[in-house]
C-alpha cells in the first residue's frame, strides 16, 4: 500500500478533491490528510478521471 497526500472538499473528509506529491501549506490548502491509495475515497476520485488521465495519478 502507498500513502498519498490529499485534500478533501471540506472538514467532513468525505470527498477527495486533490492529490499532492507532498504536504502543502494548510492555510492555502485546508482539509489535508495522508491516506492509503486503497482508501475508497481516493478510489472514487481516481475513477472519476478518464483512463488517459489516470496514468498521472498513483494507482489504487
């Protein structure tokens, strides 16, 4: 399993809206966390992109 830095839509941490290569400034990018690529919230984010764009993201 791989860990990734993500940003959630809001403090409920229900929906991933961004992926980062490292931790970002929390005042600029709030609602960050480190999750596993197998996390269902990340898988949903990953699968929302067309196949050709998924190549740029860590695979679940």
